């Protein structure tokens, strides 16, 4: 699975950029005031937490170095991958909700600040693949269950391909709608 930016929810990247990340500024400044909050003060060579969008803006102006999040280390990601592969029914809770979007933004804009970036990229892709497999298996199980339940309503009948496909499509649309509503999409 390639770590491409998700095109179906462009706003996820924006939401991810509101997450805080640690930077090491190379300047001194009092608190900076923005509409969505106050950040700082900034002291040269002392880490401070700011939203990713501000970290990217400062890095672009060569005003800071972005530090990779604590979860973005080979040891932690390997542990999370092992957990994802071991437990096929549950997602690890040791990653932020927008971990893929955060990784994408950092890989594209701050890869020079991430130690062992290629190994980390591979581990995150492997975690995403493991999670996609779980989702696919779960969705197939739900759709099979729904299709089989519908087929049992008429004893002695077997569902043909078109009917089964239509039933699965309805279940899939229903699940998708509920997920979209839950996540305010």
C-alpha cells in the first residue's frame, strides 16, 4: 500500500495539521497570537509544541527543525505493527487518529528531520495495509451475514449473483453513511 494522500477526504489533512508537534526553533520570540490560539514563547534551541501547520510554515522559512512525533520511531511502529498483525479484530490505540495524514505531511515537508525515514515509511505503510485488511475482512463478514440473513427468509432459495451484489451494495452504503455521519464528513 503506497502512502498517497487520501483524496476522498481532503479535509483530513487539514484536521491533521491542527495536531501539535514539537519543534526546535532557531529564533527567540514572545507568544504568537493567531485566530485559533496563541503559540510560544519561542526560545532558540528549546523545544516547544505548535500545530503542524505552524511548524511547516516556520520550517519553510528556515526558522525551526521539526521533531518527529514520539510514535514515529522504528521501535514503536514495529511494536504497533506486531499488535495489528497479532490481533485481527481490533486496531491498536497507540497511534493518533490522523496518523496517515500526519505521516504524509511530514514525509512530504520534513523528511530531512526524520531519522531513518525510509524504514519508518515502510512500517507505516505495513500498518496501513494490516488495517485495510482488517476493514476489508470485517466489511465482507458484515455483507455476507446480511446477504445470508436475507437469503434465509425464503426457505429453499439461493441468492443469485445480482441479488447478492445488490444486497451487499445496500449494506455497504448504509455502513458508509453511518461512518460519514459519525465522523461529521
